[in-house]
C-alpha cells in the first residue's frame, strides 16, 4: 500500500469515527483506539491522563489476557510514556530489547512490551496525557513518516474533542450557576420569588388535572424593622437565615419554602388539607420561636390559603397563583392586625364558577376565614 492510499484510508476511517456523535465520546474513543491498533498492527491501545507523576488509564483496548482497565494507574517513570512526555513529540520504538538503554527501562522489565508508538496529548497548551499503542511482539518494520502522520491525525481529534468536552462542562457549570443565581436567594440559599413561581406553576397544573388540593402560606417575621434597628443588620441577616433553616427543617421533602421578599417567606404544601397545613404552620411557628438570637423570642405571623380544585380547567394559571397568594396575604395582615404571632387561614374551592367570577371581578373572595391564634409570647416593644 502506498503512503498516499494509507493516509487516505486513515482519514476516511477517522472521519467515520468522528461523525458518530450520537454514540458518545467513549464509543468514538474506543473506535479510534481500535483503528490505531489495526493501523499499526499492535495489541494495546491507551488514552492516558498524566496526573502529576501518575499515569492513569482513561480508555483502553487490550487483548483478553492483558489485565488492564480504565482508572488503573502507574508511576509515570515506569511507563514508556515518560519517554514520550520528555520528548514532547511522537515517539516510535520497534524493538525495545535491541536497544541497550531501553532494555533496562522499568516498563520493559515490568511489562515486556517490545513495540511502542505514542504521542503527547495537550489540553489548552498543557500536557493532558498520551495516546499510545504497544505490543509485547516486536514491530516487523520501521515506523515511517506516514505512521507518525496517522498518529498525529488521531491525536488532533482527541485534543479538539477534549477541549470541546471541557468547554461543554464549563458551560453546563456556568448555566447551573446562573440558574441558581436567578432562582435562589443569595442570603438564605432557598428559592426566591422567581424560583417558587416556577414550582407553583408546574405543581398547580398537576393538581388541576387531578382535581387535587394544597396550601400556600405566607410567613412574616414580626417587628423585623425593630429587630434590625435594635441589633443591627448583620443580626437581621442571621435571623433571616435561621428562620429559613427552621422552616425548611419543618417541611416534608416535597414541600417548598422560598424567600418571598424582605422578611416574608412563602411555603408551598402540595396535596395537603387544611388540618394538615395547620399542623405544619404551627410547628414552623414553634420552631422559629425557639431561635435564641435576641433577648426576646422571635415570632412570626402566618396567613395560609388552602384550596381545592373542583372541575376547574386552567385558563390563566399565573393569575390563579396570584389570586391564591393575595388571599394568603390578606389573612396574614389580619393576623398582624389581631396582635401578631398567630396563624390565620382561608379556604377556597376553585371550580368552573370561580373562573366566571374571576373574569368578572378579577379576584375571588375567600370562601371562609378562620383564625388559629398561637399563645402570644412576650413581644418586643411595639415599633
């Protein structure tokens, strides 16, 4: 086979392998190693990663009798790749045993590999590892320029693909960070208003289809401005964090707490009836009262809106969510007006008739309001 036809064959096969994106990087890399073994008529193909002085196998193709697998590691100096890394260029050795210097190399003594061809792999200008092929059988001919060209072609694809994968991973990490910044409160590390609306929209659509129920409650720290003025904003921030943690630890795995704004928190209790939501809200209020960060206990007022879907077909879920939150807000401020440190609640049936009322007056009135006062604790002086 002429050098030209050999190179063309390598290019065609490499093109076929690299176009199979849908099969994933691991499949492509293994096929690339198989192609190299066929091209060089050798037995062992490896893509390695150099980690300090360690040689780590990332991908390999070997005969069944060779006990080598991904993540196996060796001292770099005990591998032929130390020669390649030192040379910073492709290295081809046909018959280790005939070279007095190579015959005493630790890799030759340990593994008895006679033939080796390898090339450094670089990522962003730094050494990543090596692409190498070897065999315990001496190579029957001299490695030629066309062999080095083929190796360099394969290495070039590996380097480009590693860069692409690194950039993809960085992009995913950045997108994850941006999502967290957009949907979570930076102080308390719980969902913010934007984040909770996404969950509410999804969950209420599900409950609407199943004609389910749930409770949205607003929790507001009593006399928070006075707390800030008396003890400083750092203490105020610490109280917000502690309250968020107390609420989160009081909920079930599928409930949600979000910082809704300032000193106000929203809790979402899906698939919960009024009696169950009252137990949860009272537990939260009791746990918050146990926070020992100020001379007087920290209290909260809570307004809860419990709702049931009844033959309702969502035509404006965003507005419905606003309506439920507004009803919770109404009873929250009634709790404030009635002395603070208490839970007030309302219940509403969301049915087809509610839609008609909503279209006429833009907001349905709470169907019933009940108050469940918490035994008042000694309060901080009124502001």
